[in-house]
């Protein structure tokens, strides 16, 4: 019988990049235990995308002017994995850099 592998989620602060461990569900006003940065912020969300409209991949979000401060977004989902290690993001950056690479 095949049993799917359950991936353990790992959360990291967008500011100091230290790993975060939650004993209970994260609350909207929680801060990083390492650097004190707010955690319920756009830059920690899986939908945050600086190149997207309103810097968010969710279609019905309202504009949030400060991406580093706690907000009331109901779509917030803490990003799984260390910042900068997103497979899709890395592939997109590689494709983009290949467009501007010198041709041989």
C-alpha cells in the first residue's frame, strides 16, 4: 500500500530569515522571537509576489501600503519554506536571466 509522504512545514521570518517554531497557531499580532518583526505581513505570505498586481497573487485583495507591518488580510497563509528557495520562483528567475544572457 502506497502512503504519501507528508512534508513537514517550516516557517521563516522574512526579515531575519531565522526559522520559527509555533507551539500554537500563529496569531495576527505575533512577532518574530529572533528580531521582533511582525509575522502576519505580506512578505511572509505565500501569495506575496512583488511583480503581481497589488503585489499579491490573490485576485480580490485590497491594496496594503506597508508590506512589513501587521495587516488584516483574510487570505494570509504563512509561506512554507525558507525565503528564496521557492522552486517556481527559482525557475522563473533562471528563465528570465536566460533571456538576457549573451548568445553564443
